[in-house]
C-alpha cells in the first residue's frame, strides 16, 4: 500500500463549528485503522469567523488540509472536498459527528473492500449518550435529525418507535452477518424501484471512483446515493455500529439549524 497516497479521505464541511469540530477530530485521531499516514482530513470551511480553522490546523498528525468554500453551503463544500480528495475511499463526516469506537473506520471500510457490489456503507444507528443534552438524546432514539422525518418515513437510522431503520421499502436485505473474518457485521441492501430509503449523511463512506462517475456537484447526500445505488446498480451496507450526532445543544440552536437547512 502506497503510504504517499491516502487510502481514506475524510471530508468535513464546516462553518462556525469550532466547539463540535474539535470533538470530531479527537475521535478521528483515536482511530486505530487506517494508520495516520494513510488518511487525509479535508476541512472545507465556508468562511468561519470563530476558531474553527485555527482548531482544525492543530491536528497535524491527521494530515488536515483546510479548503475554502466560497458558497458557504455544506453541499458545495462536500463537492469541493471530493475534487481535492486523493483517497480510494471517501468518508463524509459532519462536524457534529463523533466516532464512538477506535475501529469505526475499519468496520465501515470492510464492506466496500470485500464486496464490489456495495457502493456505500453507513452506520445503523445513532449512539445514545446519557451525558448529551435532551434534544440529542431524543433524536438519537428517534434515529433522525428532524421528527418530521418519522411521519414522512424518510429517516435513515434505527428508530425506537418503529423498530426499523427506515420507513421506506428497503428492498431485499439480509440480517446482519459477519464477513469472512467474522469481525465486521453488516446488512446488504438492494433498494427496489420507487421511493428509496435515505442514504448518504452522517458518516457515510463511498468509493471515490464511484462518486466521480455521477453528478456530485453540489453534493446532495440523497441524490448522490440514489445515483450510485440506482444508476450504477450498487447495493448499500448498513453496518452494525453507530455514530454520535450532536444536532443541537438547545432548542434555539435546533431552530437555527433547521432554518438554515431550509434556506440552503
């Protein structure tokens, strides 16, 4: 494996998120695999006026590269990251995500490494942590960043109300089964035609070669995932692990995020 070329490019769009970004990068630093010389972290900043850029540059061992996003919108930031990425695999990690275990990347990459039919992999659930605020704990149990998604059926993580990971028809899938080394458990999903389950956000990994074959600019998670799964005929892997999603520390912040998402 060529150490000069990263196997994994981590793309993180940011805008005034210094507080959560530091926790995110700490969790990336704690990963056992891949080795630090085989990954790169692309922090694509939309013009932050808080310490976001300064804090990102402190993590020298992660090969952090700060890129400018003149459009500010996260979907354009992800597209900028894709164009600059050098890794075989792309990991789309939001600045408010935390990787909960040191083998997280290893578990997420394995389905892509060992099954050419799989076009993306993502965690099965959001991690519930007692120390997180009420909003984050509630949404972790709901398996979504907006309660409206439950009624629309467009959530993408395990929901404790429905006991499912999506309200859409997920198509053919298997139970969680170990790979040949009995270390990484995942369900292989081949979506049917029609409404497709939501894929692509909060800790999704894809092959760079697949992303470059579709229209990824701007990088709307659902659209890119649909092109890879339906357009390229790929499957998705729901990996039996979780990710922390710190949506908002209070209702005011939650409102601001939702409003910005609508405007974007």
